[in-house]
C-alpha cells in the first residue's frame, strides 16, 4: 500500500459542493491517508476569502471597532457549509472562542490561522478522520524560523497514532505558545512538511487548475500543460512568476525525494503535473518546459576600460549594493562593461547615492541606470541536448520586432533569460511560446 498526503486549497474547500468533491476524491483512493486543509476561498469572483475576513476582524479590533456584525458573516459561512452538508455538528462554541480570543489580543497570526483550523474541524468530521491540530506538531524557533527537526519528529510520532487524519495548513506554534503562520500560500508548505514526516510516496496538491501550464494563461490562450517537471525547473519558473505552488513547499519534499502531483479538484480525472527530482524523459519536439517572466527591473550600467584586468572590480560594486541593502538578479558583463540587474523597487530613492558610491569605489568611465526592464526566462531540461535553442529564442523575438536588452544563460544550460522593455513583455512571451509550441 502506498502513502499519499493530499492538500486542498481554499478554492477546493470554498463551500459545501466543494467539500463533497473533496470527500469523493479522498475516499476514492484508500492510499490518501492525510489531508491538509486550507481556509474557505472565494465562491465567486466578488467573494471574500475567509482568511481576508479574519485579517479584517483583527484590524477592526485594533481600531477599537465592534466586530460582532462583521464576524457574523464568518460564522454564517461555516455554519452554511455544515448545514448544506446535512451534518450534525455544532461549531458555534469554537466560533465564539475564536472571536473572544481575537478580542483579547491573541495576535494577527492567530486570527489568520483560524480559517484553516475551523475548516479542518468540519472536514475531519465530514470525512470521519481524526483531527490533528497543527499547533501540536508544527514548531517555530524563538527567532521565528521554522524548526524542521522538532516538527518532523513530532509530526511522525503523532500521525503514527492515526491511519487517517486532517491537519490544518498555514500555521504552527512559537516556543512561547503563540500561533505563527507561514507566508501566504503556507498550506502548501504544511502539506510538504506532512509528506516528508510520514515518508509519503506522493504529495498531491489539489487546486483549481490542472497542473502547471507552459505559460501564463493571462497572456497565452489555453497554454499546453506540463506533464512532468523537475524541481530545478520548477524553481526557475516559480522564481520568474509561475505561482501554482508556494515556492517554499518544494524544499521539504525535495530533500526526501517525494514527487508532487498538482491536481485539479474540479477535474479529478486530469493527470495534472508531476514534479520530480530527476527524469530522463522530455519532449524532444518542444524542447522547452515553460516560459515565464516578471516586470519591474532596472539596469545599472558601468563602463570602464580594462575593468576585466582590475582585481576585485565586481566585488566592490556588490559591496556598494550590500551597503544599500540592494540584492541583484543578474550580472551580464563584457570586457569593458558590466550591468547589474536589480528590482526597481529596491533602488527607489537610492539611485543618486548608489551612483555616487559606485563612482567613489570603482572610478568608472560612466555609470547610468535604466528602468522599465522585464525579464523572460525560457526553461527546459532538454535545452542542453537541443542544438540551436538560443538561436530560436532570439530569432522569434527579432521576428516579433522586439529588442533584446540583456542576455544571460546559466552554466547548467537549464534556462535562457532575456531582458526586454516592459512594453514588449507580453509580446515576448507570445513570440517565444509560439516558436516552441505549435
């Protein structure tokens, strides 16, 4: 028998109908032992996520406003799910306790975490599974960092007691007993932690899309799905804007060699995307795995004759960036030129000071800063074996009339990154995608 850990996102647990779908999915495979649940998401486009409602309650309390009327909407949301499912389950006591705790300064993280807590109580009851509170098995250190080893031991010991269980996502506990949440999308991380602790064969992450797409569907109409992607490819695409899976969720399962299967709650028959450590298979026809990108970058251009023979030149520039708390993205260079790509937001209000500091430290012939850059990453494990991939990328952009402002390729040949004007960003994505996907 295999061991599967499954996580359902907020859109998968937004209302009673979705609860029924989730129950059908879980019960259809006895290998699905442990379920990680999110708070109820949006039921329709204009709806409000329960987590956002709880955040609002917290702000109201800080402003000394009465939350009774607003909190009733949250109570109605949960009681509506219970009623629509025809369950004999009274959650009013829990709801009242949460309200009182928030009103007595329990903290912002506590307020936010109650969405997952309450939803998991209902799901556990509906499935007939045990309920394991995340605050008893997920721990943070005094400095707020995740305590991986203590969590792994506690989680494994607790789940050995239960053949089937539901665990709330998104939160754990600090040494002083207060609740702490992961960043937004943290239920993905919880699912990964559970999968690693029980040495799962597969971590299924159920959401509202049928896996990763090769490009942003807001830019490309009906992009092709990615059947299999490696952790390294996922890291590259996630960093450049692909957001199906919380980025931090990769690491707990990656170290354990556990594959992740991204599935669609609304289309459970779809195979989704498998995320694996390594695979020898690839699409020789398409070559690339995906294309993604981000806007909002600036280029610091430094010119100086013979800089290549000046020992420590680049280090001095990086020292300046560090002094001004600016991280860099890429550093393409030539013999007498060097460019540093940085997030525009990171240098806002600092440009003149940065230029002055670089001039003092390196005595360049010229320094300038250009804004309005977008980065586009072409990612694929097959690229290293396919001749002419870079040429196809550049030709597709040239044919679309797009000027390339920067080129960078990693030593692993897993990706090619190009910089283009922000106004050309969407056109660049379309041009590259159409070149490789016919």
